[in-house]
């Protein structure tokens, strides 16, 4: 159980960092928000993948990294758009 949680944290940090690196501009968020961005991006990417393809859980494993990064980019775009004054 603990290893699963640590795995999600590391995965979220890596995916969130990649999304922040790809997205142009400065995002003012710390490490915790980067982890949350990556984990939520993974769920968004899996959800979008299930909408476009009827692959079920196997689709999440096949395109996990790519779908997670795309989902994180979408969330980061929305966060950047909503946080501008």
C-alpha cells in the first residue's frame, strides 16, 4: 500500500514536471502542486483515452505516460488561464 502511494507521488511529480517544462511561460506552483497536477493529469488522460477508444483499462497502461502528460498539459493550461488577473 505504501509503495503504491509513493509510486503515484513519484509518477505525479515526473508527469507534472514534464508538463510544466513543455508549457511555455512561468507557472507559480510548488512541488506539491506539481505532484497534484501530474496525478490529476493521469486521471484526465485516462478519461479522455477511454472516450476516444473503447479499450478499457488496457488503454491506460498502453498510453499511460503520453495520456498523463496530455491530461496534465490540459489541466495546466486551465490553471494558467484561470489564475491570470
